[in-house]
């Protein structure tokens, strides 16, 4: 029981961050490699990686998880 409680407690410290919406790209045109969301701990933040298509359209294709303390927060 206590193990289950620990797992449940730790899941509450996670937060889900949704990727920014694509710019000028219809959902059907997006590659399967697009990022939809990321789960972060309370002491983590995220930097999004954008891909720009030859047409100028952009979508989030990756991310880097960083420590909040590394960016001054």
C-alpha cells in the first residue's frame, strides 16, 4: 500500500505542458514527429524546438527540459 501511495504522490508533482500551436500548418499536414505535450517536474522548465518548412510554416518538433534554477527562476 505504501508503495502505491508514494507513486500516486509523486505523480501529483508532475505537470503537463502543451506544445505551442503550429503556425500556418493544418493538423493533417503535420508530421508524426510533432510534439504534443511534455510532463515536467515542478523544478523543470522547457525550451521548444521549432521546425520551419520551406513554405514558412512552423511547428514544434522537439524540446529540451531545463532546470528552473538554470534560467534564474
